[in-house]
């Protein structure tokens, strides 16, 4: 889940995720969106589900962890987003 300003479209976030995640990313979907006082005015929480797959091998935790690190860095750098609760 990410804290996203109202002016940033979920599609724009998904595009940054796709670009940063690498070739193992198969799919990105928005699965939930939440607005509440705890997030502050003009912000919402958007939860994405990322599906990873390799056609030639079983993925290891390290494969997905490395991609997640790249994605979170790109989201912070390009859109100023952070993980909810971080």
C-alpha cells in the first residue's frame, strides 16, 4: 500500500511500477483504495498487487525483494511516494 496524493493517478503509479520492476513482473493491479483522516487531507492509500513470474525457473524471495527495492526507490524518486506505514 502506498500513500498517494489525490493529484496522482493510480495508472501513473502503475506505470512507474512496471518500468522499475523489471522483466519478472507479469501484472500490476489496484486492489484497494482508502481515504481517511489518518492519511491527511488530499491523500489516499492505494494498494497494488504485483504478480511476478519467470518462465524458466522458480523465483526466490531474493528475486522479488530486489525488484521491490527498485520499485520503491523509483516511486519515491519519480513521484515522491512512500509505502503506507513507512
